[in-house]
C-alpha cells in the first residue's frame, strides 16, 4: 500500500467528525442523508453540511468518497461491490480503508473512492476478467482475453493463443508471419531485380556482339569488294588499252590498204579475217568484268548497305537514318557500322599524301563542334585574407583544335590555373581579363559544352562502366539528338579509351573492388568525352597510368582535337612520346608565373636562345621542371627568378613593379630584354577587369550561350530515378542490415515496454520515437552524404538539381513505406497496445517521412561526421524537451514545436480513442495532464507531414546554395 492510499483512509476532523463526536457517516464507504429543511451551498466547498441522520453503508455499485457526500453510482467498467473485512490485515477488501478503532460491532461499508488507476487499480474491473455490471466480475474463458476495465470478453484472433484469465492475446505468430512475408518479398524483389539487371546486361551484350560481328563482316565485305573493284578496274583499263591499240592498228591498216589499192590482195577473197576475232573476245571479256563488278556491288549492298554506281566516284549511303531506328539491335548495328566506317577512314588517312590532306580538309563528313577560344591577360589570383599570390600576370590563350599541356613544379599553380579558366576558383580573388571567343562573357555561359575532368576519380562505384557513360551522355547531350546517335557517341568513347572488356563491370568502391585504377581513370575522362565538349579541361588525367594507357588516352584526346575541341590538361612527367603529342606547352614557375607559353616545337628553340640547353637523353619538360624546382642550376648568368621576367620581356608584357629589379639584373643583354617582333595582340584594347569571388544564390543562372538544349527536368528526373533504383538494388546487403536492426529494436522495445492503462504505453512509444528517428536518420544520410562530390561534378556539367533531389527522395520513399512495417512487425505483436496496427503504422509513416527530411538537411549542410552526431543528439534532446512537465514553461513551450511531441501525442491519442465508458473519462483526465487532446490526432499527423515537406524544401535550398562550397 503506497503512502497516498494510507493517508487517504483517515479523515480529518470537521463539523461532522471531530474529537468529541464521530458518526458512521464520516467513515469511508458510508453515507448520511441531510435533513429535508437543510440548505447546502454546493458552490462553496468549505460549507460542509451537518449530516448525522440515517447513516448507512454505501450500496453495491456506488461509492462514497471519504464519507462526506451522498452515494454516487460507479461508471460501467468499474467494480464496486460491498467491502469485506480482512481480519488478517484489518483492511476492507477490495478497498484500502480500515475500520475505526474501538468499534467492535462496526462493519465495512462499500467503495470509498473512484479515480484513476494510479490511485487504486482494483476500482476497475481487474485484468483477465470482465464486468458486465459494476457488481459482477466474470473470469475470461480460454480463447478470449479481457483487458482491465472490460465489460465483455473479446475473442482472440486466429493463430493467436489466449489462456484463461488473461488480459492479452499472444500474437507472436502474426509477427513472425509478417517478418517472414516481408523477408520473402524483399528477398525475391532484390534477387529478381538483380537477376533482371543481369539478364538485361546479358541480352544487351549479346545484341552488341551480334551487331559488332555484323559490322566487321560488312567492313570486310566492303574491303573485299573494293579490292576486287580495283583489280577489275585495272583489268578493264588494260583491256581498253589493248582495244585502243588494236583499233589503232586496224585503222592504220585500212589506210595502208587504201593507198595500196592497186596492189594485189594478200589473201583470197573467201578467206576469214583473223583481226576481227580478237576485239570481239576482248569486248566479251569486258562485259563479263562489268557483270562481275555489278555482282560485287550487289554483294556489297547485302552486307554493307552501300551502293556504288559504275563510273561514278561518289558513294551513296543507304544507311537508315538514326531517327528511324527503334530496336536495340538496329541501334547497335547502326553504331558499330559507323564505327567501322570511321576506322576505315582513319586507316585511309594514316599515311596521307598532299592530295589526301586536301581531300580530308574538304570532307563534309567530318564532325565539327562549336569552337571555344579562351584568352586571358594579366590573370592574377590571390588567396583571400592571407593575400598570397597563387598566380601572377599570366597572359596567353588556348586555341580550338589543339592540346595544351600545363606543366611546372609543385606549387606552380597548375590546378589553380585550369580552375580559373574553368570558372571553378573559390575562396580567392581573381583579377585580369578572360575572354571567350573574343568576348568578355562568363565561362559559365558555356558550361553545357565545357567538360572538366577533376584530379580525383569521381565515378559512381555501384554502376557499370557503360551505365556511367550512358547516363552522362543522356543528360548532357542535346535533347533533340536521336538515341542511336547517343549510343554511337558512347560506343565511340568506349572504343577509343579501350574499355570494351570492362564495359559491363562495376566501377567499384573502396569497400568493393571493381575495375583497375587505370581503367577507372579512363572512365573519369570518358564521362566528359561522351557529352562532346567544345572545351575540355583535364587535371592530371595521366597520373597513375602506365605508358601504354597514357598513349591510349592521348590518342583519344587527339581525335577530339581533330574535331575542333579545345583541350587543356595538367601533366606530370610525361614520356617523350607523350610530350611530342602535345601542340602547346604552358610552363609555370613557382608562384604561378609563366616561363613559357607557346608551341611545343619552339620551346627548345626559345630556351636555347636564353642559354638553356636540354642535355641528351633527357626529356625537355623534365629538364625545365628540374631547373624551376632548383634541382638543376641554369646556365651561367641566369637565375630561376629571372626566367618569368625574361618571358615577359620576350613578349613585351608589362612587368610587375616588385619584379623590376630583376630587369636591372638582366640588363640589356641580347639574351634578355630584346623582343623578337611585336607581341601578339590577344585582347582588343585594354579590357582589364576585376573578377572578384563573391557569394550569390545559385538560383540566378547565367545566360546560356552554348546553343545546346539539354533534356528538361522531367526527362532528367526519369534518368536520375532509373540510376537511383539500380544503385539501391545493388546495395541490398546494406538495406538488409537496416531492416535487421529495426527488427531487433522493435522486438526489444515491444517486450520491455508493456502497455499500462494509466500511461497508454507512454514510455514504450517514447523509446520508439527515439529509436526509429535515430535509425531512419542514419540510413537517410547515405542518400546525400556519399554523393556530394558526384553531385557537384554533375551539376557543374549542367544537370538539374531539382531532378537529382526529387529522384533521391522518390527512391527513399520505398524505405519510408517499408521501414514502419518492419518495425511494427515486432513491436506491435510483442507490445500488444490497445490501438490498431493501422493507427500505429500511419503515425510511424508520418514520423519516418518527417525525420527523413530532417536527415536530408543534416546530410547536405554538414560534413558526414557532424551530420551523424546531429542525427544522434537531436531525437534524444527533442524527446526530453517534449516531456517537460507543466512547471517548466520554457521546456513546455519548446516541446510544443518539436516533432517528438506530435508523434507521441498521436500514438497516445490512438490508444485513448480505443477506450470507452469509464476508461474514456479517466483517460481524458490523464491526457489533459500531459497537455494532449483526443481531438488532435489528425492535427499531429498533419504537423509531421508539413515538417517533412518543409525540411525537404530547406534541404533543396541548401543543396543548391551550399553543397558546392
């Protein structure tokens, strides 16, 4: 017996019960009537009426609280029988009051109080029994269960067990069935989906192999036809020459016979003329050759789809147009046919004569792209706050159709230079002029046709090589380009980069090995090549590659340059063969100063002119970098600090004021300040401008000057969604681990936090909110935390941020729907609350949707470690704040605006709405003490959903404006 009930069993002295007089009506479970003529002020609680007449024990089904009021009927669901004296304890069972001392002939009354179960559980119909009336209690039979306060017994569900006199049904079987069903569905889904992907890859591979084989056979047939045609032409020409000579001899003989007509004939008149037989045979053989050419032509049509007319040098294509192709087989045949044609043309132009060069120059089939010329003058980049020069007074330009190599020692600002050209410099101040095609336009206006290959291999590891390239092509190529042409672009890049053998292999991650490092580097470059850029900037693309892989990559870039692409790349220690494949060289010294910027063919000539000679068997850039690094000393009279000034004086560029003393050291020597001709005018007039880095909202997009219309948001959303589903399917083990943890959490919380009538399962639901919030937030972090670098690269290339965000959220909706089911499959059937499974699922669904949106904000705005810490602390802190009592006004105010408070209120209201009669009255009182209302269930769910939507809007805002910082 607790202290509260012990204190409540005795009455304090009052007008009716004092130290001198004590009437039975004052005792618990007893009541006395008031005189008929006595008036009672019911509004005044201090006015206790004198009641000393007709004192009787309280009747069954009624209660007399503390003996100071009349009998009150007990509500349905309670159990209020007459009390019986327990001689052992001296207490009137089943109540908690005692008989007054010294009253031997006094008996127990009836119920003395009726309140919440926290004060006296026996006032209600006890668990395991039901009370059809307030004075009758019946034990629950087998196959039925009776909760506390029941007025009738309820039959147990099928497959659940209920022993006699039990208050809950054992529904573990349903939990295990649901677990098994979910496991089976998920297993089949993931396995079948993976099998579907594998089958699809196998079918596509088979179709590709068939198309490639057909294209090779066609090319071989075309080559055989061409060879046979050449042979036939030679024979035809020989026969024609023989016929011409024969005809000439015949004509000469006729003339001779005319002149000698008076002479006697050499042959008799009836003899045949042998000279006429040979021309007939020759004509017949010529006709046969013509027929053979025609048959070869028809054979070529059946294999290659080409038609060549005799006597016509123009080849007419009979290839179907790309827009007319629909099936995969047709598309691959078209793509590989074009590739074989390009290979043949490349082989033909390998050993070009002068006429061949003219023919290639006038060939209308050569693909051209919009050209981009980048010129820069006095480009200076300074680190903010520290005022350290990362690059100084760099002037020059990079031209279309040429490959420019940026070299220099460590700390020379090579990456800073290409980042400035690409418009990716952040955290620094940039001054000088950058012109695009002679106009002061921003480089961001051309971002749809500019490719930037970062130094790190930012490639999706859970996609195959082909899937990575195909996705980049679909999102970044022109929207009106037919699908077969896009496939052709991808196949051309795979062919040129030597990725045929690993095209269907996963790229791999740090945890899961995939393709090799060199192949991964080539995929990293291929992601930009498939979008057919006009300006391609690469940051150390050959780092980590062997000599053969580097040559393969440079040959692929050389093909791009032949199409008019402007290529600029940072290179470290290239081989001599690789070095000779570059057109221009930009050599930088430490501090970002230019030492040389010009053609590769003239670099040695320039350095010889200033007294630096490259030793034998030493690669020129290695020797120059050793000099700039200080490893090798330049020739006498030269210092490393003078080399940038000599280049400025050589080209007539202005020398910075703090470097003028170096000019004095150089003097007027012939090797120094003499200018070899007037410098090239890169900029019309003085177009100097100050481009300072500043923060702006990325919603304000620059004007697009690329003249390329890429797919819209909806099409990109479809592409992103397809990629996200593939990635999700390939992370089945990670998803299974999340579901297993949820199952264990549901089982533990459902077992340890049994529902009690006075709390509605308050503590169990509170722990549920913390556990579900924590687990779902941690898993939702992976949606954006692991893909930040990929998003930055793709968005810089022109993909839609909205399509990316919506696809991620759509894929996560699968977990939002499934995870509440997984958790409830254990929690509900072990905890057995009064509310229904559907009510609990709806609340958990809204809760998971809400916390997933919060996790998006953390994943995008914070680094991964900080985001995880916030996801752990936030649900715990907010739940504790939401449970502050009425006395803590600040905590109660803050808790009213936190999602755990809304979720907890929705859970408890769902339980309270299942009570009836006496239970509903007491539960409303308990809810009022917590600050909850039975009418707010829908309101709480709406708040959770609105919070989830608001957090997603905030996360998208952070993605657009802060994810690139």
